[in-house]
C-alpha cells in the first residue's frame, strides 16, 4: 500500500471536511467523493459535482458499530451478524437515520452505511470523528472509474482536496454489495 495511515497526515483532510469541503479519496472499494455526512451544504456540493438528483441518497462510511449506532435508531441483530461475518465490502440500508444531513438519507428516512475494513478509511473516519459520504468518483450515469487515473479531470478539479494515497493502486474494482433487511427480517440483495 502506498502511504500507510501511520505515515499520512490526516490534518489537512479533516480541516477540509470540517469546513464543509469535499474530498476525493480511496475507499475500501473504489475511489469516492466524500464530505461530512452531517453537513447539508457539503452534501449538496456532492450532488452538484456528480450532476446527480438529490432524491437519490448517498452511502456513508462509519468507523465501527459504535459509530453506526449513533446514526441509526436501531441496528438489527441480523445486520450485526452480516457486518461481522461478511469479508467483502457490505453496505446495509437501515431505517430511521438520525443526526445526519436530511439530503444524505432516502426520502423514507433510510440510510446506506458501510463500515470499511481498510486501514486508510478507518483512520480517516477516526480522525474526523463523524461519518463521511462515499459515492463513486464519476458523474452520475457514467462508468465507475477503476483507478485514480480513470477519474475525469472535471471531478478532480471540482473537489476541494484530492487525497495523495493509493493513486497508483486498485483496491477493489467494484462497488460494495448493498443489502436491506426488510420488516420480516429477511435480507434483500439490492446490488451484488
């Protein structure tokens, strides 16, 4: 890994996020565009950068189950089982989001959350202390970039800060699996 979390200075990224800025950063899946998921103005910037309708909710990243439980009303036991047993990146859609920007959640109050199992993302979220949005680094409808090089210059220029880690590697060339646990306690796979 180029630039381990121990060697990376997170202070500039955290400063940008705290000021309501946007970042381009490597996630546990593909490169993403991130911001403070509790700041509605920052979230609005993400929609503008992606040319995406704000009716579509965003995925957010949290550090661990403790942080997760601060931003949803209830974490079902089945979700905890999935989080701890699935090794590939997994995003779970939870009902009743709280303490988040309204424009980051679905119209029905749901929120898609992933706990990344990747040192850089873990340290970034820990340093910031709040959830960070994670949406693919492309204009809505365009193919997901598989590497930093494939991200358009328009996206790179539109964000407030580009993280200098992992620009020459591909962590995982596809987005996370997305599941929802319905009211009957059954798992619905929405994206695999």
